[in-house]
C-alpha cells in the first residue's frame, strides 16, 4: 500500500482498503505507525525466512495532519529522498529486518513517470538499501519498464539485486506500447540471498485489460527497452525454443556456481522436505520432517568426484530427476590364465560423466548413467526447449578436454527412451557461462 494513490480517498480510504484486505485474508504491506515506523512482514517458505518492506517517495495528497516534527507521516512507508532523517529511518528499518530474516525484500514506489532510466537519487537509494542489508529492491511508478542492476554495497558475501521499474502489469494506458508492455521479476532465493532473478515480459492485451506473459520473441521489445538501464553483465542470450534460428535477449542475474552454497531444498518426489548437498566432491540427498536432523537417503560413490548438479524432469515422465556431473575412473579388466575376468575398479583413466537418478520404490535409483564425455562438464540445466515443450538437457562442455573451465560449448540433448539422449541442437560459438531457470536457457 506504500504508493502515491494510497491516500487518494484520504485516511478513511486507506483504512477501508486495509480492512478489506484483512477481511479477505491478505496482509497489507507498507503501512506505518503514527511515528512513521514500519515493521516488516515476514513469511517462511521451505525454511527460508523472507522479510518484506514497502516504501513510496511519491504522494498525491499531503495534508496538514500528516506533518510531524518537520517530516511527513502519512500512515504508509513514505521516504523523502532529500531528507536525512527519512533516509536514516529507511536504513534502520532495513537493518532491523536483516536481523529478523534470511532474505530482505524492499518494494519502492519511486522515479519519474515514463522515463526509461532511473534518476541518480534512485541509484543512491538502492545503494543505501544495499548497505543496510536489502537483498532485493523492486521498483514501480514510472509505468514503463526500466533495467536491472546489482549493488555490492553491504555484506561482501551478498549482492543486492535492483529492478528499478517493472512498468505496468494491468493498467488503462493503452495508447502507448511502452505502457502496455511491462515486466514480472522471477526470483529464487536461499539463506544466502538471491540465487537468480530474471525479467519475464508481460503485455496488456489491447482493449481487454488482460495480462499476457510474453516470455518469447513477442517480449523482446520490452527487454530492449529495459536494456537502456541494464549493465552488459546482466544481459544474456536467451533460448526459449530449440527451433530458434538465433538466441534472443534475456536480462537476469545468476549467482555463479562457484559462489553458490552447494546445498538446496529440492522436490525429488520423496513427499517430504529434501535437501541436495554437494560438499568436497560428494553429492548426497537427505530428507527431513522439519523437526529433527536431516537423514541421508543416498550418497555418491566415495571414488567419484561430483562437480555439479541440477534437478529437473530430464526424461519427460512428469517426475523430477537428479542430474549431476562427475569424474570417475574407467573400469579396466584382464583375463587371467586360469580363466574368468579380473576387474580393476581403479585402473583406468579419470573421466567426466553425466548421471541421472530418480526416486522410485522408496529409493534414489539410476535412471541413466552416461558414457564418458569428451570434455569436462562445466554446468547442466534442464529446460523445456524440445518440440512440444518437452525437456531438453543443456550441457556446457569445456572447449579444452584437459581443462575444467570456460570457454565452453553448449549442446541440447533430448530423451529418446532406453538408449538415453540424442543430440537436438548445438549452439554456434563458445560461451563463458550457462544458466537454466526451468523455463528458459540463458548463455553468455
């Protein structure tokens, strides 16, 4: 409710809105007390506590009863960006939320209408939010899409992702294309902050006031507009269909694998909370009931070195699979003079592989264990790019068979059945990184 229209019907209108929201089971965000103080709304999802705060720098109506001790206290989170007292309060409330939660999200109603670029003071405010402990800043009010930025003003181990303006989602400004085309922000978080964030284009269908997701070629003009205020390192080549002749444009932030906490809460079909953990080359799957310690139900072989993992429906059977890359020795054998065969488990070369396990009959069992790969695997992703939206396995292979680092090649594979995977498409050129968010493949 911290926005410039919150008081269009004065205090009585604001209170009526609050009452209606609460009566319908919704919690209003952005309210402040008589002193202008705001407490965060905190929600816990899959064991991660997320705090939400909401502020506006714009008010349509300022009445005499809103003024207190030289400031404006309208009953919502109002910040005058030229007021040191207001900015100090803003910083204090974010810092306080930081102490209450794993992730802090700050919604900002700010900026100038119809401008493609944020103002310098908005950049300053986002830096202040970063220093104070915000993980995510999401902006609105200009009615047009603006860009994405990452600030590193606070904890050096965390980043603050800033979306300056998502533009319109549903609004009656149909005459201009830039006010009909807005953005959603798809975000994934863990206890270490934002894991990934990506703009998803939206469009208001003419004269119907229906919002359409335009996460394909039709949304490229929206992203092109947002690029004007997006640094180059947040611009990606995007693939939403394997039949695309050329990758399109994507805008997003991805915390690189090197900095990821190698543990995540995943859905592997166990029917209870499941944690996948990669530690010192050992991959494990653990289940819990939310009350006691985690119990390991599967662990990779001690002679393997697992380098990465992802979770997705790799074989299009509607069930999630654990897809992982590893190094293991090739088996060698010899035939002794007295007959039979002698197998040496540790005798061959150390080679890269891709393995897939799935949960079946109360165990995590092999679905497909691939042959040795020609080059080290740098990353994996499962994305619905194959014909009819079926999943593809995107594999990012090093261009150097002897080096486990970028640049790399990107190949898309699709499941054919008992014989495993068949090459669907190779992306031309070489790349420095690959990221799949479950809907789209992004490379650069």
